[in-house]
C-alpha cells in the first residue's frame, strides 16, 4: 500500500511540469510508497498532454484528472484529495520541485514523532540555475511543537499569515478529514483560508530545519500578474476566514489574535497588494478595505499585540482605517508604500 500522496494542481504548467514530477519520481526513498495525483485545471497549453505521457510511463504511481473548466487551485486540490487514499498527503505546486530527500526525511520524522504534520524549510528559486544543496542538520533532526495552552494557540493564529503556503508539509490524511481542511473553490489566495484552519486545529506538529522544498519565483503566475481583478479574491478569502473563526468559536476565545491577523493579513497585506499589483492603485478597493476592517476592529491600538506586532510605518497606515482619506491622499499613501514597503 502506498503511504504518501503528492497532490499537484496544474494550470498552464507546460514549461515546468516535467521538472516537478521528475523530482517526485526521483525521490531517494523510491516510488513504491508514493502516489502522485495531478489535476489539469483546464490548461490551454500542452500541460495535459505532458501529464498523460507521465501517466503512461508510471501507471502504478500517477493518476491524472482533467477539469473541463478552470476552477482554481482550491478546487483542484479538493478533487485530488478524493483520489489520495494514503496515510499522508503533501501538496506540490506544478512550477516548483522537491529535493530528493523531501519525502524520505519528512516521512521518517512523521513515523518517529506520530505528529499530525511535518513541515520543512524552502529555497527560493529565481530561475538563475543555482540550486542550493540541502545540508543535513546535526543533533536533533526536528523540533516538536505541542499546542497545549491558549497562548500557544493564539500565537499560531496570529502568525499564520507569515507562513501561508500549503506546500512544504507532510500531513496525516486522518487529521485533514477530522479537521475538514478543505480549500475554497474558484478563488485565488485560497491558501490563506486553509492556513487559518490549520492554525486553529493543529495540536502537534514538527519542523525539520532543512530547505527541502524548492519554490520557483514564477513571474507568470496568477498572483504575480498586474492589473487583474482576481486580486480582489484576496478580500473574499479574508471574509471566509473571518466567518470561519467566528462560527467555530475561535474569535470569542482568541479575539486579539484573530483581530491581529485581520489587521496584518487583511488590511496591510491587501494594501500592499493593491499598491504593487496595480499600475494605478484602486481607490475604491481601499475604501472597501477600510469599511471591512473598521466594521470588525474598532480601535487597533487596543489590541494586545499592537505595540510589538507592528512597526512605526505600519502603525501609521493602521491609523487610516477609520479616517476619511481622499483620492489624492490615497495616491500619496500608495507612493509611500511603494517606496518603503510594508
């Protein structure tokens, strides 16, 4: 029986998918325990044809699914999970790849620790052909984290947006089912919602201090495109997150942590997004953002994490949440953000 399913959502990944799948097939642990589930999300290039070639070469290891209409990564991952009947699940983006020891190392730690999840570090690949060697760590091969108190859960919630990625993790399938870790469908930035669910429900996980995942900085990826309305999905996902924490009772229990996430991930991150991803940052989106955040957080300065959680420029920007900001003032703000970052 195969123990690990590698789920790969694919959309117009013709130039990268061979490297991606080859990195899984070439794992040092061998292919006997590995199942690969690829979902072609209605690609318009040659991605699907390449996937079929891989399936014909490795019919015992690779399952190819095809969508007639594009439903985004969340729907593709949800669909693939239905075919991933293994003990562990890992998610891999089609333009990324993994080190030869990725599955073997994470699986070894998972077996020893019995953790719900094992995560590792990553390397940013900028396409320069330089692939840093993953070095073995000495001493304790992993750090174990037990969420045993409310302050620890609060930290998981407020730091979730700093580590939002789905990839680079080996997760127990039974934990995914129990916690209902599903993805929003038809939306970009779906990983933000998934990551919040993880922060609210994970009880025991391990961190391997090795950069075993290779994240490719793809300038043609969805999130890197400019002047596109799909960036507004970011706000929709934030509202789904808010509804989840409220409906599940996490907001009532971890109010400051949840509001900190809203201020940081929703307000500041979306403010940065619209300033960097639009040639002319939309004033209307800023006004919408103001309304959404001010309706949920009355006074950011009263948050227990405010003083140490935000730098001075971020505090300045937070001060504009409840202020009347003119179109011209917003343009000046956007220029400052482009100059200083957030």
